[in-house]
């Protein structure tokens, strides 16, 4: 009898344990940005090739199809079709405005299938959440929306040309993290102190094709009008608005280089001379070229007019500056756009009225625009406090990499330097971070910029969507580091630790599935040196080359972004050597037969008049293809991610 009793008790306990295990509520899953509201259920749903993606309204077709493409990239092929009757395991998009969650809000119910309710923009965000959750999803209900409607970054393309190929990948990554604004700074110039204080020598660039002003467009990199318009439209389809900026009347050396009579002899040629009656017609015509017509180049809803850091030495000049600012706001509005501008009206305090209503002010430095004063006037505001969210790569001022922990723990868009506002104040439209490429010719590559952009993007995405963080920084950072850029995007060149590529013999004219490897890495190989033609690359991709014989010195070296760097070592025909190249985000090292030959790290240099800067000599190592004229025999290739 005792045995039966004990056996029955054991069965009861086991049954209760099984029941308890089955009834554990799923915790809120980790996403960036964090989901606002999660109601956990029990169990999980695994999508299979039999699952379908349905959209009940044609307005949600774009979101459904983009979700299918991204899952395809991850190896899960699902059929997309219009329909309302979802079977078990299906994903159904339903068009339903979310009154409490706003235009960008959405709900997701994960049970026997997945049901998303949203408008077009919310559906795009819901798709990114599903992608981050993976193909096996915890059951539960999500109700999500952003704390701030504008979430993004500004990229200085004026002083550093950034190709559209990179910008397209960047936009896809932004959308993955629910960031919706990319502000492109399209013209600027260097500090003349690096150029003998000679404005004629000082670097400047305007990045757009111009038919009205032939010769204005930069020769070292530019965007055609057709390509730029197409890019703006592609970004919009992913839920990202591109705000183009033509910066006047300061930072305008490209325009006075083109037409010297426009420049100010009093304040410097990077200032347009506001007393010159030819300035406003020129600026009007320039802006109009990109805003007018049935298919404008600036195809988005907003245009940025600059108005940053103009001299306030004379009150007459201040009034002229204010008049031009007001004029450009009305010019942009006349083309059906909202005007955006840099905050400068504390610096340029005067009597000339400047339009306030429906104007978006980017507040970066309180000495130029006191946020509380601008708020009282009624401006819509974007929070970009320079001492918190400015990146200037390898410059030695502002940040090289943002202080991620400080932003995560202490910053939200409601904080603009020493001024704070209530969270979700309706006049605080959102927050951004900026990448300024102030130092021209310092070796910074697009890969270096991206390495700085990505961690900043993650934390700004978090703090502008969900200002109230729920995890500790250490936990958030640990989880964030495991998240990639976006499905199909790997501009960081990240791979799991270990050997990611090996070949016993590297053949000429060969191709690899891995286009490049990012930091940190080690690439090693044995080489029986032949008589190489100068310019022979062992490996190339679309951005860089690694040379067995560089085109200038004939030594081992590499080139990217218009820069050539050579090691102090040349292959000698008929000799055998073991070569290893190690790289990280600071330096590139060459080893020969196990001995360190040279480290190409940040090199302290000076421009004229002892203006110092650091030359950055990093390499995101290319692997995509090998030259066909290779005369050396290369064996035992190993590419290791560290």
C-alpha cells in the first residue's frame, strides 16, 4: 500500500512539474529598439516553408513582400499573396490604424499564426520586429510605438564622398532598427588653416550634379540627379526619409570657388556675401533645380537649408542673415516642402522676423540656439547636442566613437545639452547623431566611418524609440553586440571567430563568396614570389585592393578610398615566404615568416602651418577576386576572424 501511495505521489509531482513547465510565461524578447508593451503567453511558433505571408489590404503589400525577401535571405522561403483567411502558421497583415499607438504603431499577435495590425509605416516596423525575433517566435502579444517621431543620423558627404552603394545598405540597416531619418549634408569645405590660410587652395565640394551651374559639381565624387532621386524614393519605400541639405550662407566655399564674386572678403570666402544682390538669385536657382518639376530630385517631404555658423560680428550682417533664413524657409515651402535648418537664432539675435510655424530646427549647440528660447518661440526641434552625439573620426575633438554607455544611461531627445524638457514634449520631434568628416585627407575610409556609425545607430535607435530603458546597460550591450546590421547587409565584415576561408592554392582570376573581412582579422598565406607587374593585386573587392606589388613602389601594400599605403617589404622573385596581415580598427600589421615587419597605425602628420592630424591606415581586407595576371604562387591561404 505504501509503494502505491509513493508511486502516486511521484506521478502527481511529475504532472505538476510538466504543467508548470508548459505554463511558463514567455519573457519580453530582446529587440532593438525595445518593444513598448509585451504580454507573454506560453510556448512558441515555428515558421516553416508551408507558412504563408498574406496581406488583407494592398496598402500592406510592400511590407509583406519586404518581409518575405528578408526571410528568404535568412534561408526561409515563404509565399506572399493577397488574402484574409490565414491558416495555422501563416503571417497575416491587416490594415488597421492604431489610434493609441499612432501612425508608426503596430500590434503583433503570435499564437497559432501571426497577425499584424497597422498602417503602412507601422507594418514596416512590425516586419523588422519579426525579423529580429527569428523564425521561432515566442507566443504573446506586442503593442509597440515610438516615443519620438524623428529618429536618425546626419552624414557629412560634403567633405567626404559617401557612395550610394553604402548609403543604400545604411538605409536598410536604419530601417531594421526602426530609424526613419537620414540627413545628408551635401556641401562643405575644409579648415583653411590646413591650406596655408589660402581660400583658393582649401578643399570644398558640392556633391550633386548641376545642369544650371556646369562645373559646380565635385570631381572627386558626386551623385547624378536621377540616381539621387531614385535613392530617396527607395529609402522612402523602406520607411526612411532622406533629408537633403544644401548649406548656405556659411560652409559655402564650393559656391564661391565656382563663382568668386559670391564670397565674402570680410568674413571669409566660405561665407556668401549677403550684401551682394547676386547671392539670393543664385541660391534660389540652386535650390529650385532640385525641388521643381513633377519629379523633383529632392523627392521627400523636407529640405534642409543649412544656416549654420555664419558670422555675427556686425548687426547689419545679422539682419541680412535672418532675412536670408526667412527667405529660404518660404522658398522651400513654396515647393511644397517643410523647411529644416540648423539652430542659429540666439547667435544671430536681431529684429528681422524669421518664420516659426512648421519649421524644424536642429539644435546642436546652445550657444547658437538656446533650446528653451526656441521652444518658447514655437519651433519644432530635433535634439542633436554636439557634446553627446557628434562623431568626427580621428580628429581629436568631439567623439571618435560615441560614449554609448553615457547615451544609454543618461540621454534622451528631451535633453539638449544643459536644457531638459518633459519626455515626449510635442515640440521635441526626436533625436539624431552626426558624423562630420572635418579633416580632409586623413585616410578615413567609408569602412572606418561605418565602424563608428553602427554602435551609435543601435543606441540612438533605442533611445529615440523607447526612451525609458528597461535593461541594464551591460545586459543591453552584451545582447546588442550579437545583432547584425540587417538581413543581407554585412558592411562590418563580421564572421564567427575562427577560420572563415581557406584554400590550398589561390588561383589567378578566382572569386570568393566572402567579399571582405572586417576587424579584427588575420589573413595569412605562403608565397613563392614571381616577377609581378606593378599594380598586381592578390585580392580586390569593389572598395579596396591588397597588392603583392603596389602600383607606385612595387612593395606589399593596399589601397582604398583613394589612399595608397605601402609596407616596407617587397617580394623577391624566386624566394618563399609566409605572409600574415593582421588588422583592427586602428592599425594594419605585416608579418613575414612570423616576424613583425611594420605596423601601419595612426600616423601623426601636419598640414602647412603645423596643423596636426592623424593619418588612419586601416584596411577592411578585400577577398572578392584575384587578379588574372598573378605570377606568384600563393598557397595555404587562411582567413581568420578574431
